């Protein structure tokens, strides 16, 4: 009997922040349904993650996505058909980064992904959800998620529209599939996709990396897999200022897929 080939069929690169982190188990299952198994899954994510600046969350700090070890790792890994998703871009507006600066970070990410021949999809900002915010609700969530920042709703909406326009122009010029987020995905919390929609939203977002609309079944979900993936750690990070390192891939799934975090 010939040995079973357990080498990955496709590489999936995932860039994002809290939505991607919260939904990573669902995203991984969606990727397995779309591309089969095993997969080489490479992620740069994390609560409060910035695309260009070091971010901090409850004593944990991570480098900006464009400065993390993902890109060196992609260059060193064997070449594979690659699909990539860029999402959760709005954090940097909340951190006060200028719109051209954020667009530049995203352009850098697209350039690097396309240099490894990745098919790239990108979510736009959820402006249809943001415009429904009342000033009081905005102040509550701004203080909850970004307590050290002084933010004004009118300024955030203005910069959000400007950034969305730049992302649309950038995406179309680079052949990136653009995904417009739907207002019903969000509830009282204007930042995070509602749990009830994870099983359908993430498969539809991942399918967009094909550059076409594809009908994908809702995910089944697995609490065990969610716990396992949420307890994996990144290649390089800091805990209360103390450097931490973890060999990658840090996650290994039953189907032979590997998960690397950066």
C-alpha cells in the first residue's frame, strides 16, 4: 500500500484582528470545506491588532501585521496555491493612524501576498453598521474597546468613508476581490460580527477568495477546536514587556492541517 500523502494542498493566509480571532475556528472549518485537507494555514491576528503599529491587549503586545514574521515565513515555505483574506482594517482608525498611512499598510500587505501569487480578498469597513451608531452608543463602545483614545464619531465616520474609498480603488487596481459587509451582521456591538452569523458569514467571506460567488454550506462548529485554536500562541509577542517566542506551526489538526500564528 502506498503511503498517504499528508502534504498541504493549499496555503490559506489570514490577516485580521478581533473578528478573525474570535471566529478563527469557524474560519478554519470554512477553509477546509472550500479547499479540502490538509491545509497550511498562516495567520496574523489578535484582539486589537494593528496593521502597522505594535498593539497591546491585556498585557499582551504584538507587532504590526506588516512587521511580523509572517512574511519571512511565506518566503521560506514551499510554494503552494495560496488564498488570502485581509479583514478587520478599522482598528487603525481608532488608534488615530492617518488614512493614507493605513492604506499604505494594506497596499504593502497586498503587494507581499501577490508576490507569492495569492488570490486576495479584502473586506471593506462596515460603514453601514457604523452610520447607525448614536453618539451615546459610540462613546460607550469607544471607551470599552479603546479606553485611552479620545474619539469623535463624526471624525471617525468621515475617515472611515475616506479609507473605504481608498480601499476600493486599491482593490480594483490590484485585482483584489472586495467584500462589502452587511449591516445585519452587527448588532448592539458595532465592531464584532454577531455570533449567530458566524456559521454563514465566514464561509461566504472565505469563498470570495475564489473571485466569484460560491454557495458554501454553513459550518458545523466545534467547541473543542475553538478552545484549541484560541490557546495557540504567536511566533513572537510580549507579555507585560517580556519577550515570548513559540515555534510555528503551533497548531496541528486531525485532518493534517497546520496553523501558524504570527
